[in-house]
């Protein structure tokens, strides 16, 4: 196993996923969103996630 130095480590690489997996998870999220918007409850009481992007400040 090759050891990674802090100089070679790129944190954003840890969050990259394949396009296929991204598409599958996106479809699941869209289905869940549609169910929630139509008032259909989840029997297992799952948690909701919120992801936001801060707008650029122009500085």
C-alpha cells in the first residue's frame, strides 16, 4: 500500500463518484422528493438532507 503524503492528498477526490452512481442516486432522490411533495409519509421516518451552495460574493 502506497502512503500518501499531505502534499499529494486532495480532499475533493474523496467525494468523486461515477456518473452512473450519481444518476442512480439522483433518480432515488427525485422519487423521494416527489413522494414528500405529495404528502406521502415514509414508514421508517427517514432523515432529510439539505445541500446548498453559497452564491459568490464577488470579492
